[in-house]
C-alpha cells in the first residue's frame, strides 16, 4: 500500500489521492461487485473513520440530506471530511486539502481498523 502512494504522489494531488483511498476503503468494506462500492462508497463507521454513500432520501431529519449535512467520509484523527454528489469524486468537497502524510495515515487507519479484512 505504501508503494502505491509513492507511485501516485508524483502526478496526483493529495485530494485526488484521497479520492482513490476512499474508493479502496469502500471496496474493502463492501467487496460485492453488485454494490459498486468503489463508485458509490459504502456505509460504515468505527472509532477511526466513518463513510456513508450519497443519500437520496431528501428527508429534513436525515443526517446527510438535512441541515446537519453529515460528511460522506470523515477521518476522525485528522478531522478531514469529504462530501460528494451521488458518486465518489463528483462535485467533491473536502473540509481542507490533506497533506500526503495525512493521506497515508488515512489509508492505514481505515484499512487497519476494518475488522476481518483480507490479508
Ligand atoms: Zn437522506
């Protein structure tokens, strides 16, 4: 995984790198091909991070659609929050651009904190 980051950091901004991290983490959470998790994300939360697919319900009391506008991805140790529109990468907003070392810890934290992950 470290190697992947090194290979990508030469020509990719941290925000684009963060997008690919979120895709990998989503696939790890929900590897079922029919879930399209690398495109849409997955729903999961633990002490390190939370992730939630774009919500279409438009209910006022929904944490994602209502006034609280919960992020679609939140890495708790760095406080970095990400929102996207319908699928990962589209109309993506980041609370602040992550540094490359933060990208690395987001990936490590997320993958190591998902239980029963392969490897
Ligand atoms: Zn909703």
